[in-house]
């Protein structure tokens, strides 16, 4: 057996098991060794039956004296056995596993782990883990110290509990891993240099793998985990460092001249004063644009913090230098909106703005070539879209695009020059995450909202107050020209909107129109609505002809309706806090007081507490960090957004290890080490 072999080379792993393993991300023998327990059950205490105390979690070893099936009236079959270790006898019971009577006939030597229960003077083990001991000729031990350890897999030790899937239990995984590990472990070779192992007190890779699966103590398990986590993070760090260096070394861009007078003209033409952080970010961007090395900057800011105008400033400067700029947004709605906004900001300054989306008839490409700022969806990536002189690429909600799409757009410069690249996101990124996966980007942050914005009043609404909340919404919407959004539950964890979600939204819309708000004007928006209909709905919403817009969560990003003051979210517990925060940001755009109502189907105190953090804070970053702590990375951004990798072993909370691997990556690059040894290839996709 070799590490690279497919899992079905392991005995008794057929296509069915291979398929289930695949669901856990395990395709090869090596993957199986890297399938790391998420916890351990401590069955390491070996006891004599005669000294067992009720409540103890123990392992006993002995001989089955008798075993029988007991049929109850409630269709439950109980297996009851008597087990003796020569000095004491204990009863063991299991439920609905009649095959045990055949499997563990009297005389079998077994090892049992579980909690000791007592009723009166009788002690028993209920549903203990069991395994047969291999020795047939087994002398009863007289002393506890004679009990055999080290031979057992499921009992008598720190028993690993693995991430499981339907039809694949930890017990099954344990037996396969215990079969496989000794046969391939020698093939695993150390690739970290001695200096790093010593400096960061890391154990060898072989030891690490043995210790996570077979720890003698929790400390050993943690040592093993730490080493594997180090490797995982190091790979991320190296990848972002390599990208950063490539960007620095290979690419050349046009140096732009920043004309102070033009800049002031731009700022003065705005209907508002820029916030301090908009000014700071603007300065950081302009400083980049003056360099011959292309900008690669991420502008991060909560929804409503005013990223667009900062990007518009950069576009304006590019155009002033005789270059074109392009602005890519993830949806047609957003692209249209940016088109309108940029037109209103840049049009009066003499800049021409164009729009390209997939659904629209293609503008004559000749004409398009001359446009100063071309706004669009991913349709901009098409071959037919070309530029005479592209100087700047702006990508909004950058994580919504694939790496390839972004790369194609940034290669549309001419004459061997690369455009400067500004990416933007409203997704709050905890610092440790930025350090790991965005290590190659420079970061600007908008950490304040424009002055005069009111906090959005947020409430978690318990189920019994649903009717009241509907009444409140009705009254509020009826008496004013204000509007509301109702966001339907996230149904499937899929990035694309499924038909199921569309049907659910449609049903919700019909129910609300008929039963709850028959007197109001409702609209429905989801991903399957046709383009012209979508435009029509948005136009109506903007024009105040719709009171309540029912939408799927996919409509999350960037809709800007200044009269919308109520955001109601169904089944809020299914969303991450950062996501809810982004949804909430759809309202509160104007000067009016806005509200966010979070409905939850769960009344579990933990869920309510988590949601209530939205009542208390308006900072996206804070919410992201709370979610990171409470639920981990995957939940943080939800599956609506891709590009955020989930760590398998390491944690983004582990600042110490993140710093250590950053250091190690820089050191390896400095040493001119052969980095290919540290990269596992395509397994980990890092957004750039
Ligand atoms: P986001 O960061 O979510 O993309 P936008 O760029 O869409 O935010 O800005 C949100 C709203 O705030 C827009 O209507 C914009 O005109 C307005 N805005 C931006 N900057 C300021 C400011 N400094 N003062 C007041 N309003 C602003
Ligand atoms: Mg925006």
C-alpha cells in the first residue's frame, strides 16, 4: 500500500465506502491519515471489575460468561451479558444489536469501555464500546497493571472521535486507520528543515500523525495537531507570499500623475464631505497609483461605508492620465446601480461611463473601446470586451468572483502593462484571516459610516410575536413612504440559488400577499426572475410603487434603496452574523431611522444569544470575530460567498501559530528553499 493509492486499496473498502469517504474529503490513503479526530473520549482508565465505582468512565477486560437476547414488548431487543475478569463480574447491556450474541459468544475475551451505572448493589455498563481481544489464551490478570494496553483500538485508551458521515462511524474509521497507518507511515518523510522544527518546537511529521490517532495523553494529541496545523497554515502563508512576490517582480504598470487640482475638483463636486477613512483610503490608493508596480489593494468597509466614491476617485485619476478604467460587479442589479452612481459622479466632470452586462445587447465594441469607465458584470471578462488602454480595474465584492475571472480581467492591459487593481469587499475580515489568506494584498479599511447615519434598531423577534411584528410593519409602511424587505430563509447550503429556494420564496410571497398584507403592494425578487422583469421590479421599488419586497438571500449584495427602512429576515439562525449584518446594511441608507427584525425558528439560548449580538453592535468586524469564535470559519461567511477557504486542522483563532507560520514562510523564501516541497498542489485554493 502506498500513500497515493486510492482508498479502495484498503481491505474491505468497496465502492460504497469509498463514496462515503469521498464525502469527507478522503480520496487517498494519505487523506485517510490526514482525517484528524475532532475530539477524544477518555477510556484510558483500566480497572478491575471488583473495584469499579459508579459514574466512572472505565475500561474493563475479561471473559464473556453468558450473553442473551431479551425481547421486549416495545420492539426493543436487549443484549445482556455477564463479563468476568476472575475477581469480579459485571453486567453489560446493549440495545438492538442482536448479532452481538453471535459475535461475542461465551468464552470470548473482550475489552469494554463505558460509564459505570449502579442500581442498588448491582453495577453495569450500558452500551459500552466493545472489542474482542486478540489473545485466545488469556490468563486473567490479578493486578490492574497487568491489563494489556496498546493493543486496543476502540477501548482502553484515548479513543479518537472523527468527523463522520452517514454510514461511516468513528468506529469504522478507527479500524481502517489502525490497519493503514502502520503500513504506510514510513513513507511519510519530514520536509521541514531542522531549524524550523527546533525554533517552533514542532514534533516530526511521522510522530504527529501517530499522535493524533494514537495519543497516550491529551498533550500528545495536541502536540500532533499543532504540528499538522502548522503545516496547513504554512502552505497558505507561502502561497500568498509567492503571489505577492510574483506580482512585485513580474508586473509593470503605468505610473499615474496625481493632479492635486483635479483631485480637489472631484472632492468638491461631491454632494457630501468625505469621511476621514474615505480620505485616508483615497490617499493610500493614490500613493499606489503613482508607482510603476501595479497596485494590488483590497478596500474593506461595511455596507454603506461609501466604497464606491473612493473607487470613483481612483477611476477619475486613471482617466485624467489618459487611461480607461473598468468596474466589475457580481450581479446585474449592482452593475446597473454602479453605472448610475458613477455616471452621476463622473459624468459632470466630463468622464464617459458605459455598461456591459450579459443580458444586454452588446454595445458596439468599437464604440466601447473609447469609453472612459466601463461598468459591468462578469460579462466584462468575455473576449469581445477589449480596451485600448486599460489603466485600472475595480472589482466589487471580489470574493464573489472566481480566481480565473479576476485574472482574465486584470490581463486586459495593453503593451505588456498591467492595470492597477483595486478590489472591494463589505465582508468583514478578522485580522488573523487577512494575515493568512490575504497576505499578498495591501489593505485599506473604511471603519466608519458617513456622519448622520442612525444606528439600525435591531430586534430578535420570538415566534409568539410574529403577528405583532407583521402589524407593526404594516402600520409603519402604510403611514409613510417607507419600504421593507422580507428575506426568505436560506434553504440549501448552495452558492447558486436553487429552484427549491425560488419555490419557497414564491410560496412565501403568495402567503404574505394573500393572508398577511393583502392591503399592501408586494414584489418578489429572486435569481430566476428574468432580466427585464428584474429591472422593472427594481424600478418600482426605487419609485416607491412597491411597499414590501420579498427576496431570496441571494439578493443580498448591494441594493441601494434609500426609502427602505425595514429589513425582516426569516430563519435568521441559518445565517452567519456577518451575513446578517450585510443584509441589515440594505436598509438605513438614508437619513431615516431604520429597523431590522430577525425572526428565528429556534429558541435555544445559544442561538438567541448569538443573534442578540446584532442588537448590540453595528460593527461588521466585531460580529465576524464573534462568529469566528462561536462557529468557525465556514459559518462565518456562509456558502453564499466562495473563495473563503475553511481550514481543516488549524484555526484562524490561533494567532500564535499564524504569526509563526508567517515568519517561517518569509524565512523559507529568504533561504531560497525549494518551495514546491511545501505545497501540496491544488488541494488548497487560496483566493487572490
Ligand atoms: P458601500 O461601501 O456599501 O459600497 P456606497 O458606496 O454604496 O457604500 O455608499 C452608500 C451610500 O452612502 C451612497 O448613497 C453614497 O452616496 C453615500 N455616501 C458615501 N460617502 C458618503 C459620505 N462621505 N457622506 C455621506 N454620504 C455618503
Ligand atoms: Mg457597494
